C-alpha cells in the first residue's frame, strides 16, 4: 500500500524514492510485524482465556507437559495478523507472488484454525484424511497457477539443483505432484516440530531469514547473475512477506518462550510451514529446503522411522518417543536446553545452505 501511495510522489519529492527499495520496505515490514505482535499479543491472550480457548496436556506420557495445560492456544491468529497486515502495507501489491503467498498462508491458517477449534470444542481435531485432502487441494491450486502463469516459461516445471550452477531438474507433468509434496511436507513437518515452548517458531524465524535472503537474490538480476542463480522477476517482493514472517515469529516467541503464555496451534504451524515451502517453490529453490529446514526434516523423519520400526518389530521403539525432541526429553534433558540446541543446529543448516550459493 505504501509503495503505491508514496512512491509515485518521488517525481516531486526525492525522499519518496526510498520506497522502491525492497531492503527498506522489508526492514519496516519486519518492524511493523514485531510491533503488532507486542500490541495485539496480550489482548489476544486475555480474549482466548476468557473464551476458554486453552490447550490440554500436549503429551500425557510426559510429566512436564501437564504444566502446559490451560495455556491459550490458536496463537497462530496473532502470527497471521502480524504477517498479513505488514505485507499489505509494505509490499508491491500488483506482484502476483504476493497474491499467491498470502492465499497460501491464509488458506492453510484457516484449515489449522478449524482443526484447533474442533480440538477445543470436541476434544478431537479434523480427520487426518480431511486435512490431507485440503492441503493437497491448496497445493494443486498453487502448482496450476505456477504452470499457467510462469515468470520464466523455460523453467516452469523445473527446480534448481543445489551445488550445481545452471543445472535444473525437469519434472514435466510430475511438477504438480512435486509441489504437493513440498507444501504438504513443510506444513506438516512444522506442525510435528511444535512440541516444546519456542522450538518451532524459533526454527521458522531462522528459515524465514534464509529464504528472505534467497528471495532477494533471486529477484535481483545482478546478484543472481553473479551467483549463477536463476533470475525470477518480481520474486524479490517475497522478501517483504518473509521479513514480516521473521518479525511475527520473533514477536510470537516473546509470548511462546518457556514457560509459554501462548501456543500457536495448527493455525500457526500449518500456515508458517506451508508459506516457507511456497516461497521455496516460487523461487525454484525447493531442494534447498532440505538444508534450510533441516531440523524440520529430521523431526519428520524421526516420526516415520519410529512408525516403521514399531510395525516391523512388533511394538518396539527406535526412539524413546517421537518426534525427536521428545526423545531428548525422555533422556532427562531440560526443555530450554533442547530448544536452544535445536536452534543452533538450525543455524548450522542455514549456513550450509548459504554455502551452496558460492559452491555452484
């Protein structure tokens, strides 16, 4: 909004020329998101408590999880507001990428909200198959749009290969299946990781920072050329959205750090995870998600390994408990220590992802 209102004034007043710079608008989008979180957060917590939108014990088999009972949930509402509003204020709203990422974020957030509401009212969320179908439907919409209205038709159904410059994996008719796998996988992996205070939201903030940098590079013709990365016109505007996500995540972490005053619930987890995956799709860096979201990948794999091992061994467990963060809880490691160590591992994965830009 500010871009469209103020940048045209630059013909008369040169100071408004600043609004054409993505870096400036990204910085203020992040600041706006952070301030919104601080302002709205306490009011939302009181409102959720007054309407009894609170969580039960997350894991009955973990004693310390009983202390979390009664904590307000659906904090993803705060995250959504703190992302959407700054994006609308600071992004170039004529850019299709902004429309797509907002659609993805809000639609997955609404799905998560329905699931959270059902858990609170009926004690059981939406059927997994129903959630899965809706996630697939949303991903199909994104995939179809990317194919029908490409920014670069030569690479419409392809993805970049990390470590190799000017090398792409062409997927053809399987591209939509690939998009489904990326979006459904990232949203559910983020949801699985949301089991300790501050764990998932801290990792999301790290991933959003990484993809904000990547989106800026991909949308900048000079920088993308220098680093041998596919240039995608308009993708730089995703930096605004991702900066808003960083600010919103840090703002939410203020209330979610141990002991948490607020849980994000599926409302926030599905929206954030899917949005990170969506940005990866739009800038053709889907495979790089394996590094940027390395901790989320490990958490999801730990659940899959646990289930397969349980079935093959007739009831034995590979981990003491899954996802992986609960395994470490079972070992007696304090919650705060697990969270911070997972954040550190997440940073290492992000640095590894950035190293691939120069290795290419």
